[in-house]
C-alpha cells in the first residue's frame, strides 16, 4: 500500500476538520496516510471524528528551526513516502523540502496545495517589473520538480493556466470540501448567520453590523459565532450604545469547538453572510451552503463557485449599503426566494464532498 504524508508543522486540532486533516483522512481508504507536525496540542478529533486505522499523526522533532526539523524528517523518511504533500508557495522553505525529498526518493511524487487567495495569485501572475518576472521564473522552475499542484477556486485555476507557469496536466482544481451530516435542516428559523473571527481587519464584521443597523429585520435575528478580536471590542460596545434596540436581535455566541453544536447553528439559520476582504476559499461559507443557507457574500475565495453550484444566493460589493440592500431584499422576499434546503444540500454535496474531491485527487496521483 502506498504511503501519503502531509507536512504541516502548524497543525492544531480544529484544523483537522479542514483540508489539512480531511484530505489524508479521506485518502486513507486508498493509502496509508500521515500528517507530520509538531506536538502543538492534543488532537481529540483523531479519535472522535477522523478515526481510521490507516491515518495517523507523526511528530517532528522540535528544535525551534522548522527548516531543520522538516528536512531532517524528510531525509529520514523519504524512501518510504510515495506521495509527499506540502502546503503553500513558501519561497524560503519549499525548495529545501523538494530538494531533500528528490535526493532521497527519485520516484516519489510531490503534491503542492497552494491554498492561495486571489490577491496572492494576481500578485504572482500579473505584477510587472524585473523582480516579479524573476519570481515567476523561480516558481516555474519549482513547479518542474512538483508532480501536481492544486488550487481552490476556478478563477485562480484559469489565472494559473493563462500564466503558463505550470503545465495544465499538473494543475488540479481542488476546492475545499464538506463532511456528510445527518443533522436535520428542515426546521429553519429566520436567522442570519456568520461563522469566523469577529474582526475588522480581514472579515469586516463592522461592515456587516453597520449594514444590519439600517435593515428592517422584521422577525429576523442575527447570530455571530466566533472569537471576538481586539479590533472589534470597542466597536461592539459603541454599536450597542448607539443601537440599544439591536441588543436583543444580535447574538454573539463566541467560538464553538463542538462540531455538532456548530452544525446545528448552520442547520437552524436561513441566510449566511460573508463580508471578508479575502479568502483562499472560505470553508464556513461552503458549510453554510451545505446546510441549505442562502448565501450573501463578497466576491472572495470559493463563493462564486459555490453560488454557481447552488444558484442560491448573491455576491455583493464590499460595501455596507449594497450588503444591506441584499439582506433587506432577501428578508422582504423570503417566501419567494427560499429553496428546499435538502435540494441545496444535495447540490453542494455532489460537487464538494471530500469523497468526490479525493477521488479526483487519486485519479491525478495514479495518472501522473
């Protein structure tokens, strides 16, 4: 049986139910799979959610020098690793990992998951000048030593193909996926949901709250799930001081680590809002769509691909007035807009289940 190893030094338990954990877990029905990481914390999801006899975690020696620790691990294990998975186009580290693997395993395959947002790809392929041109030349050389590269969105897949940085037969459109759930989605409430960091910097939750302030919510409520970051603490206090009538309509539930509890929040809500400035994909938006939510999202990450799949939602500019107009329209016209959530869920699962996505990856691995 082939051995698949993902190198991800920064692994934490909550990341296991994202792509970093779900790809090797799902592939364990075909390969022996491992994640090589530091002993950052306990990993209860390995026994609670991702239990598999052929999927495990292996710990890197921690000297405080990631390059040294990873290259040592690769040097000592390369001969037994058939497929090595790496993450991100890290210019200062990736060449070393590729070199050490190639020196000790000439026949093995390297899979790079870019996990890159629109801005990163645009900077790579479109920027003019000597240094950007040299960077592209450097990346093109790196890609020659990698067997296949995946990107999360169709928009960035097209951009990379057009750039000629990588041959089409090496590039794979591989969005992030969802796990199947048996939680009922047939008792939807009039709730607008957001899941993620409560912050201004990247997630723009100030814009969401400002938009809600000007919306006639009627009998709708707003639920925000996630850790409140420092840049929002004073904003929230001032917001409720100025809008005391919204205290009973907007609920901050904090970070929810229990996956079933979080799934129930998705299952109860009807509208999901994403106001991010940038996302490599946007797993929370995909999960919300899987649980049958109408999506209102900025044009980031995988949101266009999700909406193309479901036809249930709309893209909005990064602007509180336009966002507010979309929310108001959905509330005012909900009886005519709402879809059968089970039909929406089926559409999402058919296109974004981890089983389906990893079948595509296996096909690529076995073909190259």
